[in-house]
């Protein structure tokens, strides 16, 4: 099993946070909203085909707890387990800007009142970005660290339609530009690989699109089937087959090979924490095994983030060389 983050064949988000805070930072996942535009059926939208009743919440029992109780409970658990000192409160489940500004402000103030909280992370969608939300983010950027994770999922409209996202790739690109032009938040995006008929060329193009965007990080997910989702229905009807680990590993390899090393990676795979709700593929229930297999594959093949790109200047040449050394040093051990 991988020990720490040193020597990874990609730029990890742990490194990204350490450069900002000068020490390792841990996330406290909290849930403060229980809905999103899709679930409400606004503008004719449907619930995302892959999304279960918990809306990506890490801890389903969080919905029964106050925000303060969640922060204190998960802080104590993480601090004890990892001897952690600094934290980011992660507003994770559902769409965290799909609420009123006073409620958002209250949540932010509550998170920042704890001395060990250095800032917060917000999960949201491209179609929930009002001017008042952006203004609020910028207000807090001036007194704290604000990170935003945007659920893009794909830059291919046919895949977005399969996911029933209710927004287009063009909507995502406009949202990213809007956030970058109006705020100084640290912006990242979520991507899902494993939609039907997804080609290698599309995966590579996704990396190239990311390279031209004002984002600092990407979180990767594999499409998987959970109970009580549209995907479960399609899976049972034989209309959808989830991606196997070998094929997913190849897609991650392609994506990373063409992704600029300036962009940090949160994680390489999704993890289904509620095993009893996972239908397929079963490998998604293994928290670290698939992650490590992908890393081992990259190292064995001497593949590293950005290895298929050509440096455009001296700074990039130095950065690409540093990435290549990670693989060389690891393989020589």
C-alpha cells in the first residue's frame, strides 16, 4: 500500500494544499442541504442517473446532526486518527449553493469559528451560480480560503444526457469562466469516466480541455451502479454495463498522460462507502486497492502526468522533468 504521497506519478491535491498552508490539511465532510435542482425537477430535469438518495454524502447520518455537531465529531475522529492540526470544512452532499444567501453565510461563519478550520470547500453545479453567490464567495476569499468543486462530470453532451445532468458542456465552460472572472476561489472540477461508448479520443480531449481552463484540480470518478438509481434500472434491464477496473485504469492513464502537471489530482477512483447499496462493479467497494493498482500500473509503464505533452518553455520543461523523475526514482528502488 502506498505510504504517504511522495513520489506519486501525478500531482496530488495533498501537495497542492501543502503549498498553500505549509502543512498537511484534512477535510471534514459535512451535509447541510438535502436537495438539488435535478431532484426537484426544475425545468423538467430528472435526478442524475448515477446519484443515490444521499446525494454523494460521505456520512448519511450527518443529515440528522447540526453543522456544529458534524464539525466537532469528524474533527475529533480525524485529529485522533492522523494527529491532524489543520482542516477544511467540506460542504459535500447535494448542491451547496442551492439555498438562500443568509443560510450560506451562516454555514460559512459556523465553519470558520473553529480555530482549527483554515477554510472551506463547496460542492456545487454549473447551473447554480447566481451573482449573489459569487459575491459571497469573493467576500469570504478576502478573509479565508475558499475552494469550489464544480460537478462538470463530462465535456461531452451525449454523456451528460446519459447522466441526466440537466446542463450541457457549454454550460460548464461558461460557469468555469464566470467563477474565474468574478472570484479568486481555488476552483476544481469533478469528472466521471465510464459512460457508454466513451472513446479514448474523448478521454484525451477532456484532458486537453482541462489544460486550457482556469482550474487548479480535478477529482476523478468511475461510473458505478447504486441501489435506487436510474442506473440500477438500466443495469437490471441489460442496458448498461459498468466499466471494469482494467479499462478504467487505461482511461485514467490516458487522461493523466495528457493532463498538465500544474493541475492537482484529488483521487483516481470513486469509492462506494455504503457497500450494501453498491450493485456494480464490486471493485468500487475497495477503498484503496484500485487506487494502488492504478499507481502500480503507471509506474510499471513509466507513465506520469503530462508525459505526452510537449513543454512550451523552460519552466514547463523543469516541471515535466520533475514528474518524470518520480517514476524513475520509484522504479529504481
